[in-house]
C-alpha cells in the first residue's frame, strides 16, 4: 500500500473516531474545548506516526 494512501486512511479514521467520540461523550465540557482537545490529540498522533514511519 502506498504511504500517502495509508496516511490518508489513518487521518480519515482518526477524524471519524473524534467525531463519534464528540457525539457520544457526556456534555460536561463545551464543544469548543472538546474539539480543540481532539484536534490536538489527532495532530500529536499523526506527528508521532509520521516520525516512526520516517516521513
């Protein structure tokens, strides 16, 4: 599988998981704070993965 396709698929899966997590999570926090935290976590995970793959 091509590395670009792999990274795209991982990104799509992370975005879908973040969206589902935001929909199913209890509404104690504001949407803005939750979205910011999810975006930060996704960026960190993508960065770590790209470093491990040597990209």
